[in-house]
C-alpha cells in the first residue's frame, strides 16, 4: 500500500510558504508516494503547479477526515482547538521547549494515539537539523529591522504600519534601499550600525548577507558569535548599536540575557530596533527578557513590556519571517527536506524519523508527568474532584492501572496440575483438527474461498469475562442511585447481538462479518469491565470505606520556596523584594494580583499577598474520604475460583449500614402517630 502524504493548507495569517514545492512533490510521486494537496489561495505555489506534476488536489481542511494512515504535512501550528489528533503529523508546532500551552497541545496528540514529527527536531546522527529556514529568516529579519529603523527616524512617535510582502529577494532589497536613503539623510548622513549575534550560523549569515546586499559597509556590521558572548551578558555593545538582530538558537539551558532593562537605562543607548529572529518570548530561557508577546506582519513592532527612556525602542518578534520572501525560502527548504521525505515509508526504522518520534514521546511523557503532578497537588490541597480521580486511578477503576489489570485479567488461566495440562493439550489438538476440517474457517464467495480472520478476543478467557459482565450487570442494578459508574451500564450478554440474519443482498452473513461484529461487541464491553483486585487490596479498600483511614493522613507540608542563586547580588535581591517601578506606574491590586484558589492548589505555591484568596485549612474531612472510598469499593470486585468446578465468582463492595436498632424510649415519640405522620385521635373509652 503506497504511503499517502497529505499537504494541508496552512491557516496562519500572512503565511505563504510551503514545506513542499511542486518540484519535490514530483520527486515523491516518482518514488511511488501518493501526494494530496489541499487547495490554497495563500500558498506561494499555485494549485495548478501541483496538479501539473500529478498531485491530487483536495479541499482545504480535508486533512481532519483523512484516513488515519495518511501523513498530514504542513508548515506552521495546527489550529488551536481541542479536537483529537490521531494521524502522523509533520510541521512546526513550537511546544517541545515548554512554550506556553505545551502541555494541553501535546495531550491532543497523545490521547488519540497520534505522532508529531516536529520539523525543528528532524536531526541527523550528529544532532544537527537536516533542514531549516535559518538563512532566509535572518535575511528577512534584517530587512524588517532596517524598514523599522527608517520609519522611526522619518516618523518619530508614529506606530509602524503593515510590512509589504514581496515575490522575491531582489524586490525586497530594492524596497529597503529606497526607504533607507531618506532616513540616512535625515540622520545627518549616518547609516545605522547593526549588531548580529549568532553571525556564524545559518540565520546570522542570512542577516549579514542582507546587510551587504543593501550596501552597508563592513564597519557598520558587528558580527558576534559564541566567542564574543562567552563572557555573559548583558552587553553594552548591543545598546550602543542602532539595530540588534538576535539569531541565536534557543537551547534547553538558560543563559545570561543579552539585554535587560537596566542595560537599556544607560545614557549611551543608541538602540532603536531589536529583531528577535529566534522569537521565543514565552520561554524561560529567552535571552531578551524585555518583551512577552509576538508581533505580526500587519503590526510588525511592539514596545517593551516596561516603559524605557528615549530614544524609542521597538521590538520585532515575528515567528515566520521567511514568508516575506516565500518562493526562495520554500524552494530551499523543501529541497533540503526531500531526502528525509523520501524515507517516510520506512519511518519506523529510518534514523531521522525515529529520532524525531523519540523526541515527541519524551516530551509527551513529560507533559503527562506535569499534568499528573498538578492533579496530585490539587488533590492534596483539597480539590475533591482531583482527589476522587486519584482514588479511582490508584485502585484501578480508571487510567493506566485499570488497563494493566485488564491486560492480565483477559489471559486464560493455565491448568492447575499435569492431568489438567494433558486434558488441555488434547482439547487443543481436537480443536485444531476440527478447524482444519470445518468450513467455518473459510468463507465461500463468487471469486473463491476467503480465509476467516482471527480476532483478538479468541485469545481471551471469554468464559471468565462473560461471568464478570453478568456479575457487574447485577451490581449496577443493585447500586443504582448510590454508585456512579463510568460509561454506559452492561446490558446484553450476547456477542452475536449485532450480527444480521442476512446481508443487504439477502444472503447469510460471511464469517468475517460475524467476527467483526463480535469483535466490536467485545471491544465495547471490555471498556466497561471493572477488573477485580486481589483479596488483600480489596479488604484494604473495604477497611478504608468503613472509616479505617487515620485522621490527617492526607495533610502535607507546604511546598518549599524556590531556591535562590548563591551568585545573586544584594542589589538583585533587593530589587526582587521591592520593584518600585511597578508600584509607581500601576495600581497595587494589579501588581499584587492574587493567584486563584485553583492555581494555588495545582502549583502548590501559596499566595501570601493581602489580596489573596485564602484556602481553608482542611478541605477534605475524614467522613468525605470514607464516602469516596465507599464509592470506589462499590465499583470493585474480588475474584475467587472454586477448586473443584474451576468456576469463577465475584464479590463486590456494598454499603454496610451501622445504624443501631432504636431503643424503647426512642420509639415512644411515635406513639399515637400513624404511618403518614398524622397524630391519631384518641378514641373515648367505653
């Protein structure tokens, strides 16, 4: 079966690039792949260019309903909604470095069984990226920075408008030259001085190349890389330049910032424009911690997060700069990516894809750990729903432990002695011989005989499963109104329930159809089964439901405060204690904005500010725990097997009333009252 690559239409505003060009699509088609391309009016390549090379054009957005086996290919992030993502996806998602929203975003893939091959993490055996837009990102970033500098010089105090888009690089160079000429004249004939950090990389080399193409002399281009930044920032050379272009790849470890608000306060500052090509404002490792959001092509610059003195300073933080020159950047990128795309049919073994999948799984596990930790903190802090969920998962009523218990429960139990083993072997031998001679293993069709598929449930202990379904159905009826069962209740116990008597052609159903219907029945009912616990754990849950938990058992100490660096200076420590600038420019209630109760519980960080919402000292009582354990116990069976008949029986938890019988003096208050609560009239004695 050929591998299908489905190129989706990107929906990010102003995005015109494509990770697949008509030329690379033709190479994939020639290699035996099926290439489907969603129609798009924004993509730099026309739909007809793909159709001419043999790609199949499909409607925009059709990737959502594509077969699960298809590979969904794109450039930028998927739309921010909460739909499950069950396919294999290739695009830039920008979540593997713990950016804002990374945990819920990853959960969309994980919960549906999907896989994300992030384009940023397609690396070779030396851990170097196989393809990147780096050169044209730096090239375009420098161009927008010069346009912004010219605008500030010519129109001080006026917010810059939309950046025009260009068909090719020569048109961009020509435009920048035209806007720089009057700006340099207005700046007393002095050209801007630009510093590029990361100048030896692909991104930095693109920025330097653009500076040369517009005619900037070498003395005005300061080229820094690892050797110059090794001493650690902030750097005065940055604030003494007119333009700063950051082309440093953001790694997993924090580094000293290149520029801070303190460094900007120097009277020698010439800096007017910062272009952060790396553009990770919400990362804790951002080396330019003076802004916290992105800009766009229609609003290309943003101010710093706090006011600064003159001259005006604007920041460019556009996360898809290469789309300014989409054709050149797409041609180069798709060509670099093609060798890896040609191995997609071997992605289970090919190094580039296995490394990317391992990175995704590592981040997905980390996201699940973050979610579990927050839930655990919330439960320990008194959130009832979180604690009840924790109890349910701990005793295998939901979550991964339930799946583990079910995996063991469905396995048939082996023979108890040698005699039973011989009987089992004889039975299996007779069954195999009967199957070979039986027509039930084949299905006659007009084209010949079709072999009946083996179903997964044939390896299960169906007798044991049917017995627990029968017992659980009765327990659900007995606990109606007192227990909350997840999902739908067990109703019928007939695996052949949905097998039709005849097909739409009026013929008896084939064996494969019967197997499919039975498999669907078993799959649905297996999801409903509450697997049994061992006798010891079941008795422990019983004891807890009867009030066996120690008082205060779940109380935990408050979370320790975050550690401070030993290298922190006294001045930095004082500044953290009292940031007078915020108090001078904002209302106190905004500066000391309280954490919500939910946030306090889920992070474990208490809010001691005067405006905080105070949590109760004790949110969950021993009585509440007893009831929660009872609800879990009612959903929990324990299993025993008769040694003689080998039949299984199940014992379920039940509510045990401890109300003592009423004493005579307590019953006296009901004397002379009928069953409806009305006082009976005294009959006069004769």
